[in-house]
């Protein structure tokens, strides 16, 4: 991933007109003013795409809750010798 300094250096190499266009686009995107309908639509679309993939990824790693019965069985197993077993 590129650093912010590398991105800024690339931006400095742009022609003046492109730098102005980039600056304007950044100001609009980062402004504290209420979002326009177009900006809001972009944000909602991004959020919807994340929701669409939520829960669809799989990992080979399990956690305690996935194996809770195994862990509970081990926890409650009677590993101690009883006096009559000696």
C-alpha cells in the first residue's frame, strides 16, 4: 500500500488543471456540510455491498463458541481418580 507522501508526490506531478480538479473533488468529499444526494447514494451503495457479503466468508479457524460442547465436555470431565479406583 502506498503512503500518503507517495500519493501527494504523484499529485504534485499532475498538471495544474488536474490538481485543481483533484483538490475540488477532495474538498467536496471531505466537507463537513451535509452530503448531497449523490454523495449519500455512493455511501449507501458502499454500505449495501458490505452487507451483501456479511456472513458469507469462511475461515478454517474456529473459536470457543464454535466448539463449545467439546470445551464444556473437557471442562466438566472427571479426570480425578476416585478412591475406589486405586
